[in-house]
C-alpha cells in the first residue's frame, strides 16, 4: 500500500470518529478493503471520500441554528412559539425521537411553551390543534430519502385532522434530505428546512449521476461489487445510492458495498446500519 493510501485511510478514520454503530479505525478500513482485490482498493478509498458525514456536533449545531431561524421567521409571521408543535415520526427511539431530544436541549425548548407530540398520537394532537386554532407544525428527523415514511405520517395526520392543511404552516427540519423527498413534501405544501439537498446527480453510483469522478467502467465495477452482496436493491432502498452517513446510523438507502450484508458474516461494511450488525 502506498503512503498516500495510508494517509487517506488515516484521515477517513478520523472523519468518522464518532460513528456509533461501530468504531471506525484505520485498522477497520483496512479490514474492509481486504475483502476485495488489491487493485480495487484505490477505487474503494475514492468511494469513501464521497461520503458526506454528519458528526453529532454538526447535527446539534444544525438543529440549534436552523430552528432558531425558523422560530424567528414564524414570530415575524405572527406565530408565537406557544403555537408551534414539534412532531416526531415513526417508532419511539428512532432518529426522529433522538433529534427532538437533542433539539429540546440545544434549543432550550423545554419551558418555551411549544408542544411536543408523536405523529401516531392523533387523539392528543387533535386536542392540541383545536385548542390552538392555528399555528405551525414542525416535523423533525435527521434524514429523508424517498420521503415515503415521513409523508405517510403527515398524510395520516392530515386525513384525521383536516384543519392542519388550512390553519397550520408545515415544516420539515432535517440536516439532509434527498431531492425525491423534497418533491413529495412540496406536493403537500410542507417546507423543508435543511442543510443539504442530496441530489441524484451527486450520488456517484446513481444512474442519474453523469459526472467524471468515476469512469463508466469504474462505476460499473463498483455496482457489480454491490450486486455481489445482494442483487435486491444493491444500491440501498429503492436504489437511491445515497452517500451520506450520520453519527448514529447510515440510511437504508446506502449502497451495500458500504453497509455490508445483514449479519456482516459474508461482507462487513464500513458504515453498517445498526440493523446490519450481528445480534448480540
């Protein structure tokens, strides 16, 4: 291995230093590389360099800054913080709930008068909405890929509490969102408040990506390596081929060459999801 490759591996291990599912070290990156032919190693290192990583510190900074900006905007529009409802989506202990816990702390929201509720708690949400009359709803998470999960939750609320669409402004607060999710949110009038829109054109293994970062042959070979792990959605859920990772997890839209197989017994990943890891 050349000195430049060793330097790249060391720098990459430092970038992912607080990844929670596994401890990413230079030794682990080398172990991951050893699963593949030596001539593929420079290509794999090049792929790792394209991951946009969000550390815990970066996520907290985003939540604090963007939420402050949004609350200021709402106040200017005549919506005080007491008429703001933060809504978590999906099950308890998922990323959405963790983001809200963090936001409560860094944004000092506990005693602000705003409301916090889960999207599935329609009964209590209905009472809150009708007691307020109007206001703003802020859905929160760290990421949205297709937007399917988020929009299912939002649509369920809108069907059951019809005044939501007419009396409440709706926002989605997340550090990163794919363009696919952005399209779905716009259809529903939900405004995305984000740090980065992850377009298909910047996902190096996505069919719509046409930049010259990888040659056609290199891209084809990397996709083939993903297919060796699984032919079913080798580029992640719906083959979105996203290239982002968060300190707490990587999205299920991540290419399998980066995640490995479920159980990690045939192919170990470098940023596996918690659900990819072997049971303890």
